[in-house]
């Protein structure tokens, strides 16, 4: 067995992360997150708490996308939840 170089492993990781990100943003979980934010806004509220008990990486992707779109996002200690404000 041959050990791949760190640069090769970085390329593999980057490629797979982009796939993970695309899958996360097309998932039912992301759709539910968006719906949750919309429902809270319709109630006149400016915050939403989101939990995903499945994957810390997916929650981190959601956090990044929300912040890129102007939301203030705090991650719960567990890493599986987000407190979102707008």
C-alpha cells in the first residue's frame, strides 16, 4: 500500500466536500431549515432554532451558507444545532 501525498489527499477532500455541500443544500433538511425560518418570520419573529441530529458537517455547511446570506448564527455546544437570527 502506498501513502498518498498530503496534496493528493487535500484534492480528494476538497472534491468530496463540494459534493457533500451540494447534497446538503439540496436535502430535505435544508428545505426544512428554510421553511422554519420563513414560518418564524411570518409570525413576526426574528429568530429560529434548528437541530440536525445526523451530521455536524452538514450543520457547519448550513451555518456557513446562512452567514453568507446575512444571518447571525450561533452553533450549539453539541455542534448539531443552530440559533439563527435576522
